[in-house]
C-alpha cells in the first residue's frame, strides 16, 4: 500500500515538473520572442528604416523613352525597373499572388502567426511562413537572408518589425504593388512591368491568367524558375500556382485543367540597349541627355542620374513608323547584300575596288586601331607586335549575318574584313510642318554596327544637292520650270571663284545638244545645266540658302558643290529638304517633346524653332521640279511596273505609287554612295546606302546607283505607311499657292519621258 502511494506521489511530482517546465518553455520562448521584437524595434540589431525611408524606399528606377504614340521605345537603367500603379495590375495577377504567396494577406497585419507556426512545426516543408509584407521588407531593406542561423534569426526579427511598420504605413494594395515593382524576375526584368514586357511583349494589364501564374511562380526563386533556361520546370511551377488559385476559388477546376495543358507562350522582347526599336536614336538621345543633365540640375543642386532617377523622356518618334522603317531597311538590305556578295566572288580584292595591296593593308590596320580590342590591349601595356599577333590568332566568335548571328572560327583581323563586306544604310523621316523626327534608323544592326549613319556620319551627297542650286536660281532669278537652257558643255574659268584650274563638268551620258527646260534638266540630272545655274547665281548664294535651310556643316563656296562634292549628314539633308514641303519655312528638326521626373513633374517642354528660307512660291516651284524626277526622271521606278532590274536588285518592285511624290536620287563617284530623298506633303524621308569605306561599292552603275541602292527602302517604307490607316501619311497633292506667278505648266511637257530619251539612254541615274 505504501509502495503504491509512493509510486503515485512520484508520478504526480513528475507530472507537476512536466507542467512547470512546459510553461517555463512556453513563457520563456514567448518572452524571448517578445524581447527579440523589442530589441529589434529599438534598433539593437541594426538600424531600422526611418519614417522617411518607409515613405520613400530607395529604388533604382529606369529612365523611360516614350514615343509620340505612347509606346516605350527603350530604357536607360542600372536596374530595368519601371513602376506601375495598382490600377495597372490585372485582377488575375493579384489573385495568383495572394493564393500562392499569402492566402490570408488581407486578414493579417503583416505577420501570419498561423503560417509561421506551421513553418516551424513542419520545418518549412508545408510552405514558408513569410507574408508578402515580410517578403517586401526583406527586398527593401536587407535583401537575401544570411546563411548563419543566429544572423538569420535576427534578420527575421527585424523583418517582422519592418513588416508591421509597412502595414501601418501603406494600404494592402500599395504593399502588393510595391512588392511586384521591386522583385527581380531576371533577364533584365526588374519589376512586374519589365517582366511582362520582356517575357510576353505586353503591359501588365494585358496579362492572361496563365501568364500571371507563370510570373507569380517565379517569385519563389527566379533563378530556379528562369523561363529562358528551365521551361519545363517553370511550367510545373506555373501549374502549382494555377492549382492554388483553384483552391482559393479564383478559377474553376475546369479552367485550371485547361490552362495546365498549355505551353508557357513566351514572346521574348529583350530590353538591353542593343535590342529593341530605335537603338541608334536612343544612343544619340543618351548623349543628348548627358549634356541636358549638366545644364539642368535638381532643385537641391545635384545632378539627375539617367540610370536611376526614373525620368520620362517623351520623344517625337512614332513607334509604328519606326517599326516600318526598320522592316523596310531589313528587307532591302538583306537582298542587296545577297547581290553584293554574289558580285564580290569575282573580285580579287574583295570587298574593295580601286585599292592596291598596300592601300588595303593600310585600310585594315586603321580599322584594327579603331577597334575596342586594340585600344584595350594597348591600354593594358601590350606592344604593337603582340597586338598584331593577337589579331591574327583564330578563335571562336559569333558574327552577324542577315539570317541571324552565326558561330564561327576566325581571327579578329579576318572578322574586321568580313564586316567590311556589309553595305550600311541610314533612314530619317521628318514631319515638315512640325520638325518632328518620326523615324530614325542609323544602321542595319546596332549590336554589330554602332556607327550612326543618320547624324554621326557625313558622306558625299551627289545629285541630291542639285535642288539647292535650282532653289537659289528660282528664288533669286524668278526662273520657271519651263525656262530653257542649252544642253552644251559649260566652263567656269579658274579666276572667277579662286579655283586651281578651269572647271568644265561633263554629263554622265557624255551626250549634249539642244535645249532642255529646268524641269527636264533636274529630272535627267543634267550636270552642264546645273553648272550654268550655279555660275549665274554665285556659289556663295547657294551655300547661304543651304545654311538657312538647316545645313550646319562647312560647305565651300565653289562651283563643284553643284554636283554634290560636299560631305553632309543624312540628318542635315532631310531637314533641309523638309523646307521645300513646308512652303519655304524651315522648322528645326526636333526629337524631344518634354522631360518629366519620376513624379510626373515637367522639367522641360520643347518647342519648335522656325525661320523663312524661301518664298512660298519658290518652294512650290522646287517641289514641282522634284515631282518631275518621280514622273519621268531617275525616280520613275516608283511608278512603273514594266521595268526589269538586274538580279532583282530593286527589292519589292513594282511599287506602283500614283500619288504626288517629290524626290531626288543621288549617286557619287564609283557608286560609293547611293541616296534617295522623297517627300509627300506631310513627310520628308531620306535614305543613304553605301559601304563603310568608299572603296566598298558595286562595280557597275546598274546595281550601284541611288535608284537601286536607296530608293527601294523608301518605297517599301511608304508602302507600309500607306497600308496603316492610323498614320494618315498624305496621298494628296502639294498645296499650290494662290496667285502663283511662275509658270509651271510647260507646253513641252506633253511627255517628259520622250523628251528625255537622249539623256536617260546611258544616264547613271536610270
């Protein structure tokens, strides 16, 4: 009996001890947790964010370049992040996020104790315990968790405190938005907007349920669930998210089953600077902004950071027109390159003509010295001999081709020569009435050919300069397109303009005789009549008019400029030609509308600058002359459908335009440059095509003239513009001034084409 009582007493004592230690553990653990919270909130484990920091958490915000039609052309960034507002997020994205990451998000105050307890008991196997608010706290203020357990516990304590502070500071919708804006989805996609654009080519608002589920699935671990590397794993993770959405009654079982069978449906649009639209324009804009930032400090006197301050730059480029311009260039230049490669198979010094071995060696060495590889090795102290050895060593590399980049093995020197085979091109479109630059294509591929052919490059302009001579003559002498001049050799003596010798230009056909009207002479690009005109008006006056029209480059006041011996940029030429379409009023080309800070405050609004260059009457007469070029001159292939061109060099022919087009082709010596300037009433566009070196060109005029090299790009581009009814590119006639005093309807114009037979038979421009 005594033994039984003793046993009972012992059992009771054991139970009492158990109860005592149970409460000590519970209360002690709770006290430790409370103490951790208190110490964390007092900043013992490290400084907590201030009220101001909670109000304005630091972000690296990308500066955005926005087109005139509201599309993002590109960004400048340290992190490719452009924040969105809650109203810009689709409901299915919010549902997917809450269902997967924090199903009691709208019920707790920053910490979900039930989820935390579950995570502790199941050691994380039943899901994590962090709420969305805690995850945001981690992203905002300390990033990835420490691998050291004690440090991680302290971080968690701070995380809890910050989460509670965030919940007090922000609404639930704001927290969700901040979290999605902050998360790095990899592949330069920081934040939900960049992720939507890069992985699916759309704005967040347009995301489908399946697309939202994929992006939410990446939140668990973007590296592990990278859709560009682990598509199958990402698909399984997306399906888990869809299952969670069904469990939370956001989608039905039927919808879930249907969506789980679909592929990811990626539509990748990379946003590095060498990718995307208007790359050459954006690079020029970047340099412009560097200067602008120096001249326009913040209110506190510090400089804006182009890559971190989230500026919004509104530009005049139209994303649709830019797209069509890039497409047109690609279509023609890939075809033209095919023809050029074919010709070079018979060229022993390919891709050069007119150079001997010594000159080619000099050209190649100059190109090597301009390369980044040469500059880098020289900076690192390598000798010239060592650098040259390195340039001749073969290695694996990826090179450009019109069928896509290809892997190959060649030496850096050989790769330089390989790239010299490629013909380059530039295109610029300007709205004459506003000066707005609508499309800017500086080359065939920014990644591989970064020299900008629109503004950075200057090349001989050939016959495209002749309209400035004609415009000066019309404005100064009140000439009519119907006035006749003899088609005979014309000599300007050396004493007259300080030339080293007499100047007697020849017609390209070397044929002379009879008289031609001004309209016939410009349509046929007749050199002797252009020479006579510049002598009558004086080269200085031609230079003066060209300068007033917006050409800023140095132009020598000598007769030879009449035939285009001067080097000018495509930017200058198109801006000057736009003056003719705008009734003689020159509006300075402009690319910027306004610049805003990240809060939408306008920092600068840009307004056009204009001045009168020609009378309205003179400008209209010049337009009339230029229309003759496309009606019966070197631009006639824009209208015909019966011609044939060697090796289908005129990509997309026939074009069969029927509307008013004022234009001028240009071809320089040895076909080194091909130009076409084409104007309709509300859009002036210029195109240049040529090799990097003037010695890289077609052997013959048939393939190498401006009408074959440049005009097809213009034609393909305008076909696309006219096919898009939202653009309203004009097909109307040019507006005729009231009470026009200059005669433009010449009696001899019954058929310009017949009148020009003797000129065009062998003319390089045809």
